[in-house]
C-alpha cells in the first residue's frame, strides 16, 4: 500500500505546531521546556528569545527564577552542545548522550593523543569531588588537575571531564539580565539526585512529538546518536508512516497535530541557535534552498533567524548602545517580500525589541535586502 505523501508545507506546519511556533502557547514555562526536549543554549540568553516567540505573555524572570531554583539547568546533551533542559531531563538525557561525547573526545586532534594510555578513572573521580565541593571555571579546573596530576596534559584532562562527567553551568550564567563566566559543577551534586539513563524509545517518541514527522536520519541529526534505525523499527507498530516528496520514509505519532498546509503562520524571531533549524537532516521544511545563497553572506555567528509564512526569510541582529542607550534591530531579508509581509516583519520586530531591550531609547527596526546589506 502506498504511503501518504506529506508536502514540504505539510511538514512545515506540523513542525511549527509542535514547536509552539504556529501560535503562541499558554502552557507554563517548565512544561514548554520539557515538551521541546530542551532549548539550544550555547548563547546563554537564547532560550529567552526562543520562549518569547513560543509562549503567550512570556516573562523572562520566570525562566530566570527556574534557573536559580535548579528546576532547569544548562548542560551538554544533544549533539554535544549546551542545552537548557529540565532537571529531570538533565539526569536522564545526559547518560543517554554519552556515546556522542565519547566520540567527540576520541576524535579531538590534540586531546586524544595526549590521553592515549591514560587511566582516566582517578582523574574523573578527583575532578568530580573538586567540582562538587565548589563550582569552578575551566581555568580553575585545569589548575587543580595540573596540581594533582603534574605529569599529564591538564587541558586534555579538562576536556575529558567535560565529555565524561555530567557537568552543569551554574547561575548566574543563563540568568536574564546578568552576565557571568562559565562555572561548572556535577549534575548529581547540583540537583541532589543520581543520573538515570533515559530509554531511547521514550526519547525518540518525545522527538517526534516536538519535531515530527521525521525520518531516522532526522532523529540522528537532532541527537547524533547512532543505531536509531533499530529503535524506530521497534516502535514502528505504534507509529504512522508517511513519505516526503522525495520518497523518504517518515514516522510520526498517530495523534500528533498535522495542520492543513495553508494554516496561517505568523512572523517569528528565532535566536542565534534554535533547534527548529538544527534538528532535521533535511532542513527544507523550514529553510528554502533558494534563500540559502543570499543569506550565506549574512547568516553567521551573532545573527538570529526570521520566519515568515513558516519559512526562513531573513536574519536579524540587535545592536545596542549601552544598557539604556539606543537599540536597533537590523533585519536582512533573503529576497524582496510584499509590503504586507515586510510590515508584519517590522511589527513583530518592534515587539521583540521592546522585549529584548526594554530600557533602551530609542528603539528602531531596520529592514534591508541581503544584496543591499
């Protein structure tokens, strides 16, 4: 029997609905973070922008308080990158992602040779005790490791700790309105509970709830774990299957939302890193191929993304002059849009700049074309 084919717009609307980007949700902040299986957080305040675009009436202080109260934490998980996740997900996802971190360490051009033949067990045990006693910066961790293991490469040992231990970044790092260098401690000491590896079956189902419909390659791209074909095949009896326009097999939860492809999709401002743009092998469900060349010169570190009609249409950067000086949101479009579309982008930009730079005066939005940027 032929599988139902889902168009690019079908996939776009389904993904946006599950990502809370089709309409802003009124669910509590913690529920949203859990549903999304965390938010990308290399840039400490990215989750605030991500949730502002997803939740109605989002108050950044609520998320900040959850960070302070240890209800959410910043830790390396999916793809070996920093995410903001709930405390429960921290304890469950981090052990599941260990093979990703093991691979990163084994491939490191400098650390891997330096660690060849080294028994890491005493190093990790010592570092865990030191970090549990007192959160430390990377420099401080390297110093205590150098003092305790003088014959070994301290930077390599520090990287081994990052990859082998479950280390969280403690506040005020990641708190709205505050800045701080990274200080690390163990998840077990910070949360007062042991690690407990999540079931890969459960995590794949959660991925589909937040990112589906999706292929096995999509799930792998999201987390970088290998061997997921076996997991998906085990789950197949409880999933629906589709095909995309290129014939690739897609899997989905039977009762997950799949809105009509002509469902309106409002303008959304996404942070510099957002999982909706990073969690599929085929990103065309959000990123049109024809727009990549124009944005290639501008879509770089320090820029967020703008969605119009559900698809990437441009990038943005907020330029500020001090804490209370002027703030200008500079938006670069990949191609010329209608006056109505441009007006909607400007209007949402004004709302975002009021959120991100409340004390700034004046606040402006400047929209230009990529070839004129």
